[in-house]
C-alpha cells in the first residue's frame, strides 16, 4: 500500500505532521 494513500485514508490529509504520525503508530512522544 502506498504510504501517502494510507495517510490520506487515516488522517484525510497526506501531509499530516510527522509528530502526529509517530505518536500514533510508534508511541513516540517529543
């Protein structure tokens, strides 16, 4: 699956912030 489309499907925005993606998918908090 294309990552861009995966983000678009999940966040309705293909340019979602990396911080938001990292926190949700990897449990990383900064």
